[in-house]
């Protein structure tokens, strides 16, 4: 029979008596943590904006994290024991809290660690036009204004749960998100976790599992708060991104990886491309694609208007790849997490005798408990001088940037054919 000793009982009682800390309020100011240094291997200037012994990271890199004027970056931080959003001043390094969520299961269950608390992780988006960040808590879509810190309920979604990464249309008029029945989703994911823990099911059953979770893609008009369904699906999907003001790009196609599109009025659904991660730019949709054969990773560009794509090999990429986001589509770069963890630029992709790869920065590998919070997810700043990324530093993810102004406008990338 199991029993506690008096010492064990006293210690357990004392621990239980310590109250769980409540999150601090919207508007709470934090002192700057920013530091600058020179990367010892590449000689490039690096800025590390966060240093607390907690995970901090930008919004999901398919969507903007930095305001159009380049002044603020919206970031997540777990420093309080709750996932919250903060406004990071890129000049001074000062931070201001933007949310005060208290959900007890706020992690992104499919592609990150699910058992977090605070606001729903990775599912927020920044409206560059209206200067608002939308996020999810307590079966609500909420918003905080970046400058005034005014906070409001955009829409209540009783019984529903946001399950995918979200985005705003370029004109700021529409917000798209993916949601599912909250109770059903929790049950289906709990079943999945239980089977994995019993070693009776693994990731090979992922596509079948997706078919047990119906989902809905919807849009909200940001001026009025009016909501409408775009499409109801009999499978789970994630990542909804605006290709233009009226077209949504969605991951994944049913029963297989890939991208499909649909107009926000629900018309014109098309299966497009079997890719992994995609970034929407002025020059097309750049992506990486794993393939069988001697070269495992390929880099491609898809034209949404013509439906045509071009691909070139990435022989240097020996691990998990994320295509970097340059909104102009000029500078080619990616994250490679393989034998080493690096940010790499890709030069002369179509001129095989001149093709080269340049290491921008080497960073620590993902920790054993990985997930999206540690991925570098690189993207360019609006002024095109800095490559922002998440860097693992002594086991915690930190918001960082490396200077790349000398590389971004070279005539050595996708358009260079001769």
C-alpha cells in the first residue's frame, strides 16, 4: 500500500499552499533586455532583444510581426509562467504587455507543445493597416491596439477552438482563422496522446487522425466585426494565409500534405502544390519541398496566377528546412536544422557553376523538447537590414536579428538567369 511519510506530506502541503501566480495586466512595462554583439563565426552584427530565462519568440513567421513603420515587433513571451503577447520597441528594447490570457490548455496541439497556459500560442496575427493584434482566449477572438493598448472582444466563439495559424488580408479588411468544436478537438487529441504514450499509434496515422476532426475556415470583417463561414471541412487543416485580398491559401489538402486555395466568398477551391512551408511574396510563393532521392530538399517558387512552379535543389540542406520570408521576394534564405543549425543565404540558384550557400549565423540546435517555439522561422525587417529569427540560447528561445543589409539587394537570387 502506498503512503506518504510525514516529511513528504508536509512538503507536499507546503507546495500546494503556494498560489499559482496570476498573469500581470495589459500595459505592464518591462525594462529593456537588448544586447548587441558580433557573431564570432561570420563577423555579422547580432541583436538579441530578449534574455530572460524563459521562451520568447515572434508571431508565426507566415504573418508579419513588425509594424510597417519598423518601430515595434509583437512577440510571445512565457516569462510570467503564462504565454502572453508583448510589444517590443526595436530601438530601445523596452517591452509592454498586450494580453492577459488565462487559458489552461493554450498550446498549439498539433505542431508544438500543447500543454501551455495563457493566450492561444502561435495563432495570433498583426493587422499592419489597423495596427491591431488579434488573438484567442476564453472562446473569444480579442484585439489589442498596438499604440493605445485598447483591448476589446472582436467576436465570441462559444464551444469552438482556434486550431490553425491565422492571417489578415493585405488591405487589413479581413481576418481569417480555422476553428473546430472545442470538446471534440480536446477528446480527439487526448486519444492521440494516449495512443502515442501506449506506443499503439504514431505519426504514421496523422492523416487518418485529421479526418476525425472536422474544421471550419471563417473570416471576420475588421471594420464591423461581422463573421461568415468560408467553408466547412470534414478534416483538420492548419495555416490559413492570404495570397491576396480575396484569396486564402490553406495547409493541408485532405489525406496528404499540400496547399490549396479558396476565395473568401467560398468559391474557386483549387488544389495547388504538394509543398511544406510557404511564404507569400511580391514575386510569388516561395517554398521548400522534401523529395526522395540523393537530394532530400528542394527550393521552389509557385505563381498563384498561372499555377506554374519552378524548383531547384538544396544539396546543402541536410535537415528540417524553413523557407525565409522576404516580402519583396528578392533575397533567398532559409533555416536548416540538421547536423548543424544555421541560417543560410542561397545565391545563383539557376547557375549551377556559380551556385553557392553562405552561412549567415550558426545557432544552437533545438532542445530535446522541441516544437515551434524554438524554430528560427527567419524573416526580413521592413527596412531590409535585419534577418529576424528565434535563436535558442542556453535552452530558451530568444528574439534575435542578424544584420544582412549587404546581401538583400544583390542580383544573385531567383531572377538571375544569366
